[in-house]
């Protein structure tokens, strides 16, 4: 929607809006990366625990 508004409807893109856009998507990317990392770590730990039994 953001790109549609900026490029198709020629909405003005102020530096504040661009900064907010970048910060929000960066935070989302970090959250996804951390979640994937934790899931992989938990899966590895579970596999090691099952082999120990």
C-alpha cells in the first residue's frame, strides 16, 4: 500500500514518513529473524535431547 500510494497516487514522501517506514520494516525483519533463529535452536536442542535418551 505504501508503494502504491507513493508511486501511483503521487502521495508526498517526507523524510519523517520514510524514516518511520524504514524503522517499522527493520523492526519487523529483526523480529522474524530472531523468531526463526529461536525455532531452529529449539529444534536442534530437542533433537539432541531425544538422541540422549
